[in-house]
C-alpha cells in the first residue's frame, strides 16, 4: 500500500504579523494526534486564535517493495 505524507498547516499571528508553518507527518493519524495535544492549547493561550489543519499531500512517504521474480532454473 502506498502511503502519502500528511502536512500540518499551522497559522497564527503575533503583533499584526501572520506566520505560517508546515510540519510533515508519515500518516494522517499522526498529524491529528498532534492537533489534540497540549501543543494546541499552549499556542492558543500564547497567541490567541490559531489554525491547525491536516491535509494529505501527493508526496509518497512509503511504497511497498516489489518481490523479486524467481530465477528460472533451466538445468532441471
């Protein structure tokens, strides 16, 4: 199964300046887990309104390796 990277978009403001950051995760579940930690609460307490959003990318994170084909044995 092909897995795609998930991007966490983090947006917040400090003194009329807007900041945007991205963090990459190997799975959507990992990304969602970060948004449900104390990290979100600390950011909101410190900077007010923040936006955190997880979005699956089109960048491949992992892909199954094909099994090698057996070598034909012509001597048998």
